[in-house]
């Protein structure tokens, strides 16, 4: 009897706990990128710091949803999920499966203005490597160009 109760409790927890990032849509990702782009356009460079704030509105932890920003050299300018990445160049560095996704994101934004890129990455608060689909959009402020990105995990 105790084993059945234990199994029932575990199964119930699994059923009522939504997978992080499971309910995110492409439109939500695009909307969050557009909000960050508008902030950069209205506030200039100080907006980058707001976008990278782990407790700010561009990191929705419950959905594993966050905005991050690259410059045209693949240097991370904002990353609320992993702020320690800020200032580092990731040009030419692949994901665990060998894809140089950061270069792809930046190149697509520079040549097409915006676009989607798929790669493998970690998920906030969840062990393992997951497929991720990211939307990146080019924005210019003063003489600086940035690629504003947000992604969703593919189940």
C-alpha cells in the first residue's frame, strides 16, 4: 500500500509540473526580442545592462526564456541566464555537437536582418543538453550593431 501511494505521489507531481520552456511559442520569442530591440532603440547602450539583468524582465525563469545579446564579433554583451559569459568572444566556438551556432546567429542577422537558428544548449535549472531554436534580430544604435536573441527549447 505504501509503495502504491509513493508511486501515485511521484506520478502526480510529474503530471502537474509543466516542463520548463514547453509552453513557449515562436511568437512569444519574437515579441520578447522586439521588446528588447525597442528598449535599445529608445535608451541606447544603457539598455544592454537592463537586458542582462538576471532579475529583470528579459529573463522569465519559469519558462526558461531569456534575451541575450551579441555584437557583430560574437562577443556576448548581455546574458541574464549566465552573466559570467558577458564580455567573452564565442566566434568560431561550437556547441556540443559541433555547430558554430553563434556565428550562424550573427551572420544571419547581418545578412538578412533577422532569422532562426537551431542548436544544442543547456536549459536553466535542468540537467542535460537540449535542442534550442533561437531568433536573432539586428539592431543599430549610434555606431554600434547588436544581435538581440531569444530562444525556445524544442521538445
